[in-house]
C-alpha cells in the first residue's frame, strides 16, 4: 500500500505514495474534510483543480444521515458524491467524544444520542466496520475513544486498553476485506501509554497507523512532543496519519517527525469565518483595512481567487454574507494547504527539506515580528 520514495537526511521527513483502489495519494498529503460527503462550498471538480487526491468523510454523520444502507444501494460513497479518487472515513469516535453530555462509553461500544433527532444508538467496533465497508471507502479507521485534555494517567490507561480491544474487534470484523484499515494510537499526553499503544497496534498488523487524541486542548509544545516521541515508533513501511492537526506550522513540524497524512477543518472552517492563510501570515478579510485594497489576498498565490478577485471584493462579499464569499475563501485556503504539501514533496524529492523548513519558519517569524499576522 505504501511506497517510501525518499527520506530526508537531516530529519525523519519522507516522500512516498499510498496506492488504493481509486488511485494514488502522494505524501506528505493534506486531506480536505468533507464531513457529510461534501467539502463545504466546493464541487469535486473544484477539489481536483486544487490538486486534492483524497477526501475525508465522516462515519458518524453518514450513518445518521442519509444512512450507509442507502448510500450502498446507490452504488457506494464514491458514486454518491461524484468523487472517483481515494476516500477515507474516520471512525466516528471523535464526533461522539464531542457529544460528552449525550454519550456513554462501555466495553460493547459507545452509546450516544443523535444530535439530529435525539434517537439512541450504540456504535460498536463491528458496526463501525460495517458502516465503512458499506460506504466502500478506500481507507477505514478503527473505533477509538478520544480522551479529553487534561486527563489522568489512570483514565488514559483504562481508555487505551479498551481502545486496543476495540481495535482487535475491528481487525477481526474486517478480516479478508480489500479496504485498508488503520489503527489509531491513543494514550493521552503520556509517553509510556503512547509507546504501549503503538506496540500493541503494530502487533495487530494494520495497513496503516494514525495518531489520535491530539489538538484537544493541550499546548503546541506538548502536542509536538507527543508527535515527535510517537512517530518514530510506527513502522517505516506503513503510512502514518496525524488526525485533526492542521496549522501550517504544526504540519511542517509533523512532516519533519515522519508523518505522512493530515486532515483538519481549519482551512475550510476559517474560510467561512473570513480568516485566510498567506505566505506572510493570516489575514482576516472582514477587517476594515481591506475594504479598499485592490490587491489579491496573496500576491504570490496562483489560486483562482487570487487571480481574479481583490481583497476589497472579498471584504464586500463577507460583509454582505454572500455565499460566494465562502466559496472563494475556501478555494484560496485549500489551495494554500495543498500547495504547502506540494512544496514539501518537491523539497523532499530535491533533498532540500531542511532548507525549506528553515525558510518557512523564518517567513512566519518575520510575519509575526512585523504584525502582518492579524487578529480575529
């Protein structure tokens, strides 16, 4: 499934490809989040034009609406959403984690109340696999518990043991299947538990391994410590997926630690909130300073939005709450993220990742020092 093409000489960063039934994914890769079988405001053709090779959809949401049975009867998720490239679904564990007041975790699985109609459901490892298999996605995730931060060592240890047992049940349910299945390394912010999780999942021989339970409220330094400690524990010949971590700075550092795949709602959610990513910092398009600016969001950006529209126009659209605002902002932010990954792949192929990394952080520091980075 995973082919390692090049390894950086000064870090653990690596260049590779992931082969699936619906095509290849070149890594390091960013995965746009299409929670309900759509990346908000964009068409699949938009995503192709931006260079996206894989999209993430959400097991929890698609199970509740419209239902995996319906999607399967209509030819599977690829056909349903008109996306013929690789698809990955998360397990739904993070979504029920966010429903803390309406869910209960036990050995059988996670009992939760639907946010749509209040109906009760039990998400078991077996059901988690059945839903993802019915959707027909290329990469499935094991059911796991995402622990909150802060959490005690005792709580994280007990949760981890259950998550590992759930992973075993997912592995058994998927035995003989032709869809890839990734195990998820949990363990809170404790090095020993992360090590234990990695070792136990490796013994189960999954197709790939993910780091979960990060970016849940801990500081940046602690998050990066956990990534740096855990990534080297994972098999070199399997893809490594960092779930839900997504500032540009964090992704560059995580690539340096040897991570291959990333997903995050930041580029799309921030686009709808009017925050745009540029090479010289973030800008908030609703700010009054942009009302009369004729320049594009980023003069050095080649995206459709920057080639055709000014900051003044984008400011107007956002202030007027026009739907086009969300679309143009999302195109720009996803282009920035996908282009960042492409730049890292290019640097890795050329053996210049160390220089790229230094230059990237120097530019961000310069942006902060000159107050280019705007507040919301």
